């Protein structure tokens, strides 16, 4: 059985004269028009690939938004290509800082309306992804932000740790999981990191904080000790992040995650369902990304995606 080829990309969009335009690329060798995307490099996660490929092909530094779906199609070699897509809003600053020059891979970039893009794109799978983006626009969703709910990395077992539970450190695997979070969570360009004060939680997000130049806000309101004592303040912590409307990381413990997800749903007027509870059932080092509207977060959860640990 031949293995599939994985790739990732994004529908990059911006407002021009008050109207949504999307970015298409004119590829040099193939003479076609496509959505920016590219193959996963060894060791990369799909979100990491999407951000890297967009910057390499277009010179634009972007943060990912809502997941738009997956395209699958056969290649001439007989292998299947599987491409994961997200939306990605492009800021004026990113456009001004673009380093793009026509090259052997991409001849030109062009911003076009969705209507124009539908007839312009060379491949039907690209049109289907564009239609998924257009559906979001029809629902009034444009700018979004992401709350990534992270379960701490693998820690030393409670039974084998002689000290306070909150002082339990990560195992070697947990340290590797923490390092593996950096590039993937960085794809959403978080602006805040909030963590339980437990050593295993703080250590999990420390590499990301260092890479992003962010301070870790330790909040006992989402600690396991507070939750077990019935003194947690999950509603306060989650409510603050939803009101802020900025992408953020919330790192906590397995038993606390269902309450965190529940409060995200309640804070956004989202009906509780299995997809919310499933997103809280994370193994150590895994995370779920909850996507919310930046203009009207009370309109409900737009999407949730869950990612397994990288180690």
C-alpha cells in the first residue's frame, strides 16, 4: 500500500475597499492558479507546514484561523495527496513586509474577490475549500481568534512523587512534548499564555513562552488543587480570555479540562454537545483549539480542532 503525501495551506484573505479578497498564486512551472499550500517537511505538524509554506510562497507572515477542511486527490504516481486548509487573515502590516519576488516556483500573487476566484482557480478541490470559506462569510464570520486548551505534558506519577502534587515535574517524554508544542501552537500566534501554577503545567508552556516572547500568567483558578477543593475559578479565567478577543493558550490538568471547555461553550452561547466534551478528553501533551469570532464571540464556537502530542 502506497503512503499518502500530506500537505497544508490556507485561504489567505484581507479587506480591500471594504470587500473580502483572497490570495491566489500563479505557479511558474505548471502555469496554473492555486491556493497557497505545500508538502509537510519531516518532523513538521500540519499547522506548522501551512504557516511556513505561505511565507515561503508569498512572503506573508500569517497566523492561522478557522480550519476549512481537507482535500484528497490522486497523483499521477498513484499516491494520494491529502491537504489540510485553514483560513488566514492577512494584516496590512504583513502585506507591507512581504518579501515576495517572482521566482522559479511562483510567478505572481493576485488578490481577487471570491466570485472571481471561483472561476480563476485551476482545480476543483481548491474551489471546494474556497466555498467552505465563503460559507463562513455568509454566516457573518470574518476575523477570529483561537483559544488553545492544553493538557500538560507527561509528568512523574503521583504515587512515585514524595513531594507536593503541584511540584511534580515532567518526565523526559513530557519535556519533549513541551518542545514539540512550540512550532504548532505558534501557528496561531498566541498573545497570552495562562497556566495552572503547577510545575508540570508551567514547564509545558515555558518553551513556547520563550519562543514567543510572552510571560506566563500563573493562575491558581485553573489548578487541580483548587478544582479538587471545589475552589476553582474556571469561569473567571475563561471569561476573561473570551472578552479579550485575542488568541491565547490555557494550560491545565486532565480533570479540569472538561470544566474549561464547558465554560468556553457557556461564555459564547454555544449549546453543549459531545464535540465540546470530546475536545476536553486530551492525553498528556495534547491540545484543542477553539475558534471564536473576534467581532461577536457570543455568537458561539465556530470550530474546534484537536491535536495529538508531537512526542
